[in-house]
């Protein structure tokens, strides 16, 4: 009543046996299919005895209970898995980056694709962003920070690029109309939104000085 929304907690998420040795649990992303019952949760688990790990959990009852997917989350151990998107119970994508650990000019991010509900993953080859004139590819780190499924199953990936001594990242928007086989990209200087056809849209930004 009165416009308030009531929340009910899920049952405990299985982190470790009796959750022994777990220092922290940090949710990264959660997605649900249109049935509102099938969903996935990506989380970072910190341990007392070894490096943090990323795990993917699945629910079939709207989030009341969760189970760990048998396969490990792909990506280098020191990198951060940040986002997930699922088209149906089998096909999905996972994005992460290694910008805190990577080398300038080298691989600093990744996109993986699954056709088995997260039981196995294949690396997606994402082209390098077209950097503005004057930006040295050898001195910049680029990595995905988000992956989304838009209208009519358009796959979108947002990539941030960091330059040494500059805290403001360059942001690029990658879009695929064939589920990651080919890509178009452009630099993103604000938000972006598309109509239901997935092709007509607007990009908006706040003008700078002058």
C-alpha cells in the first residue's frame, strides 16, 4: 500500500562449503529472461587463502534459489568479469577487462560467448576501437565494461580506453546485428538509445566549452 515495494530475500547463495574462508561477495551483474524465472548472477568471491574468483549462478525459480554453474567463468585470473547478457537459456555473452593488470598496447579485455547456458565458452574476436588522432595505441588500455542485448537481439558492447595520466576514459560503442560475427563501432560521448527496430536511434551528450 502507499506505493511501497516489498522485497523478499532469496535463500543463501552457495559460495563455499558452509561459506568458510569467504571474505566478501560482490555481485557484478544479474539478468533474467522474459519468463521472469530463468536468470543468471555474476559475482566476485573473495577468499582468505587465494585470489578472488568470479562465479556464475543460475536460478530457475525467479531468484528464490541459486545454483553454481559447473564451468568456471572464463578469462585471466587477475582480470575482472563485469557483465553478462543472455538471449535464451543457452546463448549468452560475458564481458570483462584487465585494465588494472594489463599492459598498454596489449590485450586488456575480453568477450566470451556461450551456446550451452554457461557450461562452455568461446572467445569473441572484437576489433580494436578507432582511436582519435593523436592517441597512441601503444600507450592506452582498452577493455569492455558492459554487454547488452538490445531490440531485435542486437548485441552491444561498451568499451572504455584509459590514457596514462588521464582519469577520463574514452568510451566506444560496438554494435553487432549478427550476434557477434561482425561489428560496427564509434566513439561514444554520451548516452545512446534505439527504437524497437534496433537501427534508428539517438546519441546524446553535454556540449563542452565553446
